[in-house]
DNA sequence: ATGAAATTGAAATTCATATTCAAATGACTA
DNA sequence: TAGTCATTTGAATATGAATTTCAATTTCAT
């Protein structure tokens, strides 16, 4: 059993909830995917693997995973919410490719520092932030050139 | 007539749409407010001023204002979309106070530069970005101290 | 095993946003 | 100016993601 699953079980236990087959199945498929998944994508992924779980339960379990700190909510400006694995992953920002939809995870200690400084200048106490850069990833950029687009 | 209104009229004209009382009223109240407004907030603001406009028309006009470049969409992780005045305002990021809901507009040329660098390192061609920092503004931070919170 | 409590999931609800369509308004022509 | 056609308006309806409801099922403690 992975550490992430252990942490999830611990959280469930502390909240006096029950460790059920659905919750564990959903958590495992989510963790294995390693992707930035919407509720519906995870629901379909479970169906593919012939794991039965209702949409409502997938919603609720992702919420639990989020509360437990195992998963994190990601809002990339789409209409639907996504979740990513947070446990074992350090903080990062996203390069979002508008060509192929990939999310590239990036980090810059310098940017983080400058954000702190910027906040200090305004007497602002930061607790979290979100930096998303939208554009074209390397392969999509090349693709466009090939096709002669601008 | 302000330059922003002029630009909006020009856009409407170019699209072979009509300059109507509703469109102008909505645009003017929006521009005067200078705030980060949701559709509903603007709709209520119009009602207060006894300007009649249906919700659908407010939606549609904000969309037009956005397309014209006079307004910009702002997604601050709430369930509802907001619009801000874009015309005459340069690019900026947001410090979002989770205490009082204020949006402080900030800018750091250094952060922008580092973002460019970060993208370049990944062969990524950026076209836009979004940086929001959530936390407590100066007055909300002081408030919390007074009350003895952590 | 028994009963109380928690969980599940199909269906209903909510809420923001988008669309529909009949009536109103505006533009244009004769 | 009156007539005609096109656009706009806004109340009502539709949509779609997220949440809630509640009866049936499952789990846990005894
Ligand atoms: Mn990520
Ligand atoms: Mn702003
Ligand atoms: Zn790509
Ligand atoms: Zn504040």
C-alpha cells in the first residue's frame, strides 16, 4: 500500500468515516493515473476498469481526497474542475498547452521569492497562489510552424 | 464620451451590430463602477439606478465588451465569472483578500520576465497567463491580529 | 446475528450560463 | 411617411457541472 493511500485511510479514520471498497478503488485509480483528472474522466476510467462506482460517490471521494491533502483541486479556467495528486508532489505552477491540452508542471524558486516580495510591498499576507501560463508546448509550436500558421 | 465607450461603439459598428440604449447603459455603468463585477452584480447595479435591462442582455453585452477588448474576463476561482475594465489598464496580477474580498491589482516586471525565461526553458510559447495570490490584505491582517487569531 | 449508523447511487435540485422565440425596436426604401 | 425586413430584447426554457436527497444497501459494534 502506498504512502498516499495510507494517508487517505488515516484521514478517513480520523474523521470517523468508513474505509469502503468504493473509496479505496476510486483513490487507487486516481493515484495510479497521475493525471489532472475531472470527475467525469475518473468516472469513465473506473468504468473502463469495470469498477462500479456512482458519479456522486466519485465526486464525494475526490472531495475527501482533497480534504485529506492527498489530492489538490486544479482550476485551469475550464468549466470543469480537475484534481491532481498532491501527496509527494511539491508545489508547482502550470504551463497549459492550448494545442494538445497537456499540463506541464514547472517551478521557479525565484518567481516564488518575487511573489513574496510583491506581497510584502502591499502589506499582504499570502496563503496560496496560482500561476498558469497558457500557450503552445514545444511539439504543438513546431506543428504550427510546419502547417505554416502564425 | 470616454475613449472606452468610443472603442466599444466602434467595435459594435464594425460587427454591423446596433448601438442600442441597453448596450450603452450597461457599458457606462460597468465602466463607471471600475470594479471586478459578476453579471449578477452588474444587473443589480443597473436595477438600483432604475435602468431596465434583462439579465440575458447584461450577459450578452458583457460578452461584447469582452470581445471588443474594453472589458476582460477574470476568473478568480469563484463559481462565477467576473469582468474588469481592460481599456486603459495595463496587464496586472491580483492579490485576492479572502477576508474582505478585495482585489488588489499588482504588477512586477521581474516576475513577468522570469515567466518568459521559465517558458523558454521548456520550449513553451506563452500567449497569456494568470497569477492570483490569495491571502489577507493589510487591514484584514491587522483585524485578525487584534482578534487574537492565528 | 441484531440493530444503529454510515454509505451508496439514481434521481432531483441548484446555480451559473446559454439559448429560444415572440414581441419590440430600429434601419432602410419607396 | 408608411411599409418592410432585420436586429435586439428579455422572459422563459435549456444546459451542464456540482450538490443534495433519500431509500436501499453495507458496515460496524455489540
Ligand atoms: Mn499539476
Ligand atoms: Mn484586475
Ligand atoms: Zn501541446
Ligand atoms: Zn481584506
